[in-house]
C-alpha cells in the first residue's frame, strides 16, 4: 500500500482545483488533500472551474465529467483554448474511458481521496514543474 507523505513547506505546496457538482465529494477531497499539505480550491460547475483556474493558476485540476452548465469535455476545451494546459484528472461514474488529451487521465468513481493524493504526487513529479516541489518518496507498506 502507498503511504502519502505531507508537504510541510508552505512556500511549495501544490495547488489543486477540485470541480465536482457533488459537494460531499468535493468536501471530502478538499479535507483530505488539505490535511496532507495541498492547497485546494473548489468549484461546483464549469464556469466556476474556468474562473478559478484563471485566478488561482492551479498545478492540477480534478474535474468531474458530469458537472452542470457545461460538461467536463466542454470545460476541458475551454481551458485549453485559454492556454490553461495543466494536467487534468477527469472522473466520472459513467462509462467514459478515453482521456481528453495527453495531459489528462480518467479515473472512475468511486475512489478514495488517498488514491487521488497518490496520483497527484506521481503526476506532479512527472510534470515540467517538478522542480517547484519538494520531492517526497512513496513508501510501500
């Protein structure tokens, strides 16, 4: 089992934008990711997601494919048109299994917040921005 470490340096905490219409999922992700040291912002629809992405410049976006007002794919198109090319983890309870582009991945619901944290750490270490983060090692139990 992977062990998630903790970001202890305030200056280098990764910023994650969580966009899910279900406030329980958004809150659970926010609470867990904050507890292990991520900065998190939350949106409940596509337009909030796009606005927050422009204002906060997240390092990673967690995006529900089934969000209201504009679906996940439409939101991705708008983000990419605006030059927001950060990695995006798309998630859905549906049958969608094909990532939007090379900087996105699909995760099927249900999932545990700890799984997201491990994926985020792995993803952040693989991005061009990795030098901004304090490297942590995963431990296998």
